């Protein structure tokens, strides 16, 4: 059967790493997982308790397309608590994960052939979803001196219809401060480009609080999720905040594309928002892991890293060690028993010389992984040099 040209999207290379790690585990090896971008913890206890209760009480059928009103209200309240932003709950759309939010946003905002700027390195699915929708992803190669975040000069004159940013970002964990966010939004609007802010790693910050695009303007789409801070990846629930005059447009698309986000997950998500103690305890683990990584990676020989402000990743320039990150990652898995992600997923051009390390798992795993990396690199430098 014939396929559309739109459907020719690239695979997620990290999935290949995960499969290789799984095979090694099947063969009896213990592998330390620094490749996966998800918490090792499950949904907070309060979330699963609330769902167990709701399952006894009712059928959990469809919700309205925009999501449970109580959840939309609670999310709006959170914007007050986290950022001091007064948000009308009517502007909140509950989505099937932030991935569902991307589909809704890109469909609502752009026509076929429209050009959308994305930072490179960046989360790979932006590029693939844009392509699958017949849109044109425009990679904006970012500079180390800008901590691998885009700046206005990266897209001046590029005739973009959209600009998508993430702060904290995947794979770097770097953030945009208020001034940087304001500059990007201003430059995007000057060019007539719609601004989309992926805020999925908000809540996972270590030095300063992340800035929401809504602190700068209401003329933007903000996309977020319960996957990371709330530790609910597989529940497939997230949210989007859109300008008031966009709500009905998004609602009509959501009704047709998804009907609604999973009802059970919405119930759990609402309860998860009251589980601050457990979520902060998870954050304490990431904070400890981050400190270990920032000490242990350079000790192993991965010296070229931008200290991450948030999320749970470290992105390393390994151009002094390899020009083939894919085979380097395979060698690390094979010889050190540590799964890491080659940068190619995030930057098709410069990713040949970068690796992403995730520190989302337990502190014991991170300690063991760093020891293994240090041993492997010491042996490698003897055999290479
Ligand atoms: C930057 C970024 N945005 C979005 C997603 C997708 O998350 P969700 O589970 O909400 O669909 C991820 C997943 O890793 C991510 O890293």
C-alpha cells in the first residue's frame, strides 16, 4: 500500500538504545539506565488512591473535550501559585500528554507548508510531528555561549510562521530567563510568528524558578504535562494554555482528534496536584543526582557540559572522544553496561559528537553508573592512547 510522503518520519534513536539495553538484560547483564527521559518513580500515592475511589464510583466515560472543569480550574490556580499569573481557567485545555498538545497547537496555528523554528539540539518529536502534519521544521542551530537556547538573531529574516521553545530544555536542561524569553517572544511576534512554549520540565528546577511565557504575554500557546514533575508519563495527560480567542478553535479540533484526554488520568492528575510532599521528595533525588553527575561526569572525562538549570539531563560535547556518537553509545553500553543516548536524536547535524545522560533514576543507580563510566573511560584512554 502506498504511504504519504508526510509519513516518512525518522525513528527515535533512543528507542534503539532501549532495545539494545533490554537485550543485554535478557542475556543476564545489569544495565544502568541513563538513556530514558522519564522518572523511575510512579504516580504519587494520592493520585492512585483517588483513581481507585473514582473507579468504584462511576464508569469514567468521556469527559468534555477541554477536560474536567475541576482539573482546568486547579491548573489555572497553579499558575497563580507557581508564577503569580492570574489565569482564566477557560483558557486551559487538558490534552493527552504534551504530545497531544503539540498536535492540537500545530493544527490550530499552521497551514501546510508553514515554517516553524525549533532549536537544535531539541526534543526530536517537534521535528517529526511537524513533518507528519505537512509543516516545515526549521532547525535553528544554537550556540554554546547561549547555553544552547535560541536567540532572536538565530531566526531573523527566516520568514517563520511559528517558533517553538522549551525551557528547561531537553536534551540540555538549560533555561530561558525572563529577559531571554521576552526577547524571543518579541522577535517572533515582529516576524508574525506564533509563539509556543514547551514547559514540560517546569517544577524540575535547581537554581532559579523557570519562567512561563505567560509572564511575558497572553499571545502564546503554553504546553505542559503531568509526565515529568508529576511523574505520570504513561498516564498520557497534559495541558495547554491558549489565548481566549483560540479556545473554541482548539476545542473543535480536540473533539474530533481525541474526544478527550483519558478520564481516569484526569482524575489522577487532579489528585497529583495535591501531592506536593511526595513530588518534592522526587525532586530532592534529582537534585542529589545532578550534583553527582556534575562531579562524576568530568571525572570520567566528559568535561564539556553546560550545567543544567532544570529537567534531568546532562548534554555533553564529546567531539574530543568521537565523531560517531551512535557507535560510542553502543560501545558504552557493551563495555560499561550503561545506556546513554546519542545526540543524533536531538541534533541531526552536530549530534554526531554529543551524548545525553539522564539522571532521572535512583541515586544508587547514578552512583553505580558514574563508577562504571569512570572505569570504562580510564580503560579506553589506556587502550586508545
Ligand atoms: C521537551 C519535551 N516535550 C514533550 C515531551 C513529551 O511528553 P508527554 O509525555 O507529555 O507527551 C517530552 C518527553 O520526553 C519532552 O522531553
